């Protein structure tokens, strides 16, 4: 509608005239519907009546303006100003008045910035905030070919809305966290280690050391340790909380390195890894050529982190050795079976009577099997030592030929396929 100045003749359109007949009283245009339904930071405004008190720093109205007779349009304008003052006090500013102002409008107080509302889950979007941090240390024992990982604790707040901490996974706002380790690349079931589970806590402290045996210098160059924090659930699948990955080449031999790292979201595992070289565990083999016995002594010491072949999550492993080519098929030796374990200790030694000069033409084949009753045994993994081998396997064989009467132990990686081998028991 068109507002008029005092003393001017009112001009009313036919639409406004019809509206007045239907709805008697002054008509005020609706500026924005959101102006009349503001979002107050804390509850409702203190003044909800038709006329709210003016802010304390607003100038007072002149007495002349309030003493005289008010026209309907003046009353409408005053109510608009009152609404403007009400919303302005809470940070909402309605649009400008459509009509001309009778004079300079009083200065309004600056709008207060809207208060920040906490996130729905009480966490920021930063991964370190949402997923928490983990304290741990790593030590590579080069002499014993062992990697020690000590899981200390997770930094979790006392209050749920603190800046750091694990995300609550259970309905009670707590979690049942545990930590598991994987060496990548490699078969996850063969080299998985995990801590104990701590119940109903957001402040887990483990102080638990997990050890990988059979770690070589070659592994320290190309392997990465994946550390995952999960929430155990008895009735559903365990829930992933966060993870971190540490390339082992960052570690110095025989030097403990401490980490305090923010957990990250789950990263995809490289599926382009050559499946023909899938790792199935480690085996510790000793070689010695005995001048006294005129033969090669092959010692099967132990295995570590074997792949689980049975439904119970374990295997019943044993080891077979062949010295090939084996024309008479008399070179087969077999260890005892170790029940329900993925880290068996054998400490058995076999002797192959052979001249030292003939060893250069031979190949030692070592295979690990899972014993089953009533059906064929399952192949776990194997390794071949000889002049046609590569890396640590070739070096082990060469050192044995070079150093008579000296026992040499080396860890070797078991793979799920052997070139040219017949994998039948």
C-alpha cells in the first residue's frame, strides 16, 4: 500500500479497498515471512507482546509526536518500528519500510552475532577430532628379526564434547576398543595381531606389546604397518573407528620410535597386488654343510603368522622338505604335526648325504601344510632355496656353500605358489 504523509489525501486502490471491507483495519505489507518467525539462539524473546520495550541506548520519542492524535497509518508505522526494534535486538533485521520516513530514524543497536551451536554429534569435522589419536611405539630388533609394536593408549576426553577422543560406538556413549595390526602388502589373516579388548571406556590404556617375527631388512624397506582401532560388538560385526599406517622404512634398526598420530578414515587396500605371491606366513630355516657327516643339515626351527586354514581360525601345521632333483624320491622329510596353532615351533633337523660340490646343482624345497583328518591336507605356503632363487633365498644358499661347518639361520617368506612344484601331499 502507499503510505501518506500527514496532511496528504489518502489514495486507496480498489484492491486495498476490497481488503479493507473484508478485513477492517490498517493493512501492512508482509516483508518476509522469516522476519516474523526468527530463530532465537536461546528460547523465546523476553517481550512477546504487541509492543516491546525499546533498547536502553535508543533515543526517546519527542513529546509532541506522542501527544497529538495519531492516524491509522501512523499507528501502523509505529508498530513496524517496534517490531524492527524487537528483531534487531536479537540479530534479525527485517527489510526496509516500503514508505517514506517522516524523519531521521533513530540509530539501532548493532546486531549481535549468532551464537555457534554445537555439532549434532559434539565433534568437529576434523578426522583428529572425530576419530581420536593413538599413542604407540615401534622397535625393529635387527639381530632377532623381530618387530615390536607397543600399543600405549588412545587420547580420549573425559567429556564427550571435548576436542579430541574416540567416537562413541555403543548406545551408552562408550566403546569396547581394541587394536589390530596388519603388515601390508600381505595376506591379512596370516599376519594379523590384536590387543585385548577394553570394555566400556573412552579412555583405553593397553600398554601391550605385539611382536612380528621373521622380519627381514627387505621387509623393512617395502612393508607398511597398518594399525586399526575397532569397537568390539558381541551381537553385530565389529565397528571400525580409525586407522593409521606407518612405512617401516621410517624406522632405524634397534632404535625405538614413539608415535602420537591422529586416526584416519579407512583407506582402501591395494587390490592390484600379485596374488601369485600372496604371503602365507614366515619360516625360520637353518642350513649347515657338515664335513664330518658329509652332508647338508637342514633345520626347521619355527614358523610365524601362518595362514589359518581351518574353520576355528587356526591350522594344524607340519613341514616337508625335498632336495631336488630327486631321482630316487628318497629326499622327503617331514616334521611332526603341531595342533591348533599359527606359530608352531618344530626344532627338527634333517640330514641329506651329498658331496659339497654337488650342492650347487641342487634346490631345497620347503613346504608347510595343514593336516586334516579324513580329507586331503591343505597347502599353506612354501619357499625354494638354490642357485636359481633370488634375494634372501639365494643369499642364504650361497652363504651355506661358502661357509662349511657353520650353521646359518634365516627367515623366509612363505608364498602360496612355488615355481615348477607339484603341490600335492
